[in-house]
C-alpha cells in the first residue's frame, strides 16, 4: 500500500498529493483537533484525580517522568499514559494516537509533558485542566524551539508562531532561575500566563540514591561483564541533523583508544535515542568497546562511568554531580554552531579539555594515558545541591562572578595528543587533585537541584 501511494504521488496524481501535504497540517491542527477536543470536553467532566503523562517521542515512560509518576501513583492519583511517537512514519496512525490523547486529557486535572507538543498547543484548554512542561534536559546548552528560528535546524519564525509547540502551559520547570530567559525565548512565553519555576530536574534525584547506584553497577556489569575489572569510559554524543533522520558521529578512533587505554579502561558507547543507524564497532576492538544504546539507560551509565566523553549533550550537567573527568569531543563545533547554536559561549561554559580535530586530520604527537580517576560514589551530601529557595537567593551567575576562575582551570592541565590511524585525535587529560579528591562539580552543580517534589506538592 505504501509503495502504491508513493508511485501515485509521483505520477499523474502528484498535484493532488501536493495539495494534501500543504493543507494537512493547518486543517488538522487548526480545525480537526480543536473540534475533537471540544466534543470530548462536552461529554466529560474533569476528574480531579486523573493525571495524564504524554510522551511525544518514545513508547515508554522515560526517566524525566519516572519519579513524578511514582510519587503521584503512590498518592492515589489515577495515572494514564499517552505515547504519540511523533517521529514514527505514518500520518494517519499519528493522527489516531493524537485523537486518543486528546480524549484522555479532555477530563484530566493534571497533564505532564517533557517535550514539544503541537497537539496540546492547538486546542483551547478547558478550565480545571493544567499542563506542566517538565523539560527533559538540564541547563541551557544547545538551542531549541523559537531560539532556532533564524538557524538551519529550526523552522522559520512565521511557521513556529502559526503552529506553536508550547501553548497552554501552566508551569515550565527548569533547573535554575538563571536559565529561565532561555526557556522563555525558546518556548515564546513572553507576555503569557505561563510560569517558569526553578525546581530542578527530578531525574537527578537517583544520583543521590546509593541503592540505585549499586543497582546501576549490577545492570552494567550484567550486560558487559568484560568491564567489571576495568575503569569505564562512556562516549555519549548527541545526534546530528533533523530529528526524523538523526545521525550519530562516527569520528572516534576506537582502535587507537584500545591501543592506548585497553589495559586499564573499557569503552561503552551510548548513542542518542533518535539515532536509528549506529556505527559498528571494529571486530578487533570488541574486547575493548561495546555499544549499549539499546541495553542500558543513560542514568545508569552515568553512575558507573569513570570518564565521560560528550560533545553538545546536556548530560554534562548531570554527570558533573559525580565530580569525575569530562572530555568534550567537539570536532565539528563551528558547523554545529551554524546549524543549531548555543545559549552560552561553548568554551566558557564547558571549562574543560576539548578536541576540535576533524575526522581526516593528520595531527600526531606523544602518547599518554589519563591519570587515576576519582573513586565512584554518589554525589557527596556536603556538596549536594541547595534547596530551591536557596537557589532562588544565590543564583548561578551571582555565584559564578564570585568564583576564582583560575581555580577551575588549575584543576585541569593540558594533556598529550595520541596519533590515530584514521587521523582522529584522541586526547587525554591529567587531573590535579587537592587533598586526594577533585572538587570541580560546583561549576554545574548549582545549576541542578533536586527539589521538584516540594513544588509539585504546593501545586497539586
């Protein structure tokens, strides 16, 4: 059937399909969904105990929702789940899932989102229902939403205003008051009734749970027993390109890493969930590296990893809580900046070793290995994040202005370069310790605090 429709769309019926593609979105979003939702509300009363969690992209409840989900279930709320799968092909199937979701939220008291959603934004939300946007990422790193209107990644400003993704929101929770401006810009919330509240990101709570960390270690070692006797390097890059056709970097020279670090380290690769086609690990490196994208969740991997290599992913904010080394493999920084951009200067924000060497670079130099990494543990209670009210008073950048920048820089000394057979540069870093332990987590720790429960209790 799909092949037949494809042939017809390119044949004599192509003008009809062109009109269909042009009118489908405005008709569905501006007429069909609003009318359907209005009909559902006329036949149902608001259920004060009903809660609906909407996953826009995935087919299961993700870690962004999990703790809130568990808490509300424990307190006796009637929990419903909706999975839109908006990156999955098939307009009719997606429309059917969207209608089911509109029916579910038509009598819901509380509705939770963790991503953009144009379906909940196109309706006239009934009184008695409230939508909470608990965004899935920490901090404000790479741009999204209206912030990308003038960039390659984003749709143009006119279309984003015509088909909004962030309307009808009662609250937007963010990880710090100092990044509220970025979410206001991205979600186009200026002059709206939406309140941006600095509660922290609930999924970071598990990093303070010793039982969770122990369970994470068991899960990782059960999937990858070869890593049990070694230190773990986690490579977790973000995706490239559009969401629907997301690609992953293939510039890490695993063979060179094995040669330099294989005796002491094991490499785990966790690609972005949007990526469908992942690069294969060379056969002669499978005793050193393993792709665990499908097998293990990122929160478990962050708990167990001794070193994290990333690029533009917001997971750096979470990982910083563990006070362990981070490396930024930003080989395509200039290209990514033009494509999507950042809310803050990349080099100033990361404050850590980074590599901008392209895949075909022929850089060569001496070899070295990382210095001993700090022992794995939960984030220390002494340095744990302050309560929400304390965060409101302190403010990240107010704190940052009082910090000795050289102290952060002194914690990291430039490392050596290792020649790679494919021209990729593997860089290693040496950490300077004070009193036997590294203490650089303050850079991001203030951004993330974990008291969303207090906020929800007040609102619910």
